[in-house]
């Protein structure tokens, strides 16, 4: 999990998408998050984490519902929600933490 610490300990907001390949809602978020990443450019990061391949991290963060979106900035969790959101809502949330 030390790599996760390196990912969150940055000055720009980082949006994590915890997903699985077999979950329909998770798959529906792929295009949305691609749009979010394109809109924010280098002002933020969007990182997808497959819970099936990262079980220890998912358990440590108590990921239950999918997809789960979490925003970190400077190593601190700023926002978290499970379920689907549209690109404009996510972009607005990210801009609040810039």
C-alpha cells in the first residue's frame, strides 16, 4: 500500500474509481471518467483501481459498493461516494478541490 500513499500525497486532486470488470455500473463509468480526465487535463488525476486485483487496498478502504469514487488531495480524503455520477458533477467536485 506504500504505492497508494505515493499516489495520494500530491498537490493536485486525485480521483480514484474503484471498480470491477464484471459490474455494469462500473463499466458505465469508464466513458464518464475518460471525459472527466480529458476536461481536467493536468490539473487533476483520475486513477482506476480494480478491486479484484487490489483486494488488500479495497478492504483497507472498506470498499463495499461499486463503483466507489474517492477524491484525495495532499494525502487527505476529501470526498467519497458509491454509485454512478455524470461527468459534469464529477468535474465540479474535482474543481472544488483544486
